[in-house]
């Protein structure tokens, strides 16, 4: 037998964790707001973080993004930015990725 009965659940859990899709999240500015959306998706479908000029870090999203999840930007004022999940767990680091996109959206960072 290739796998013992006790090992099968562990192997299955490992396989599922490796195949889990993770979305990259874009952070930027649109219509006078700090915003975020799913990178690679339609930037016109952004969700508001807060007003442009306010600190966008540690602000909970009022609505989930198109993938059904809520995130918080962290690290403002420090050497790097990162994204946390709604429960406060670490999600991903962010990198500078400035671009002017459709709908007058300016992307500043990509996290993930």
C-alpha cells in the first residue's frame, strides 16, 4: 500500500493547501478615495478604504472585494506595507506598482 490509512488525511490536506487560489490585491486612488480591488480584475470595481489624504492603514473595508474577502492595509509610515485578512492574520507583502488605469484609477501597490 502506497499510503497508510493514517497518512491519507494529511496528504489530502497538503494537496488542498497547495492548490488554494490566492488573489493579488491592488491598492490605489480613485474618485478622491483610497481604494482596493482584485489585481487583474476590473479596476473600476474598487472598494473604498477611506478618503484620499487619510491614513489608509488598519481601516476595515465596509464591503468584501469581488473574491468575498475583506482585507486591511498595514505598515503606513514604515519601510514597507503589507495586507492582513479580516481576522488580523498576515496575508501578503505589498510592492510598489504604480500605473494609471481605466476609470481614472491610479494603482500604487500590489499585495500578493
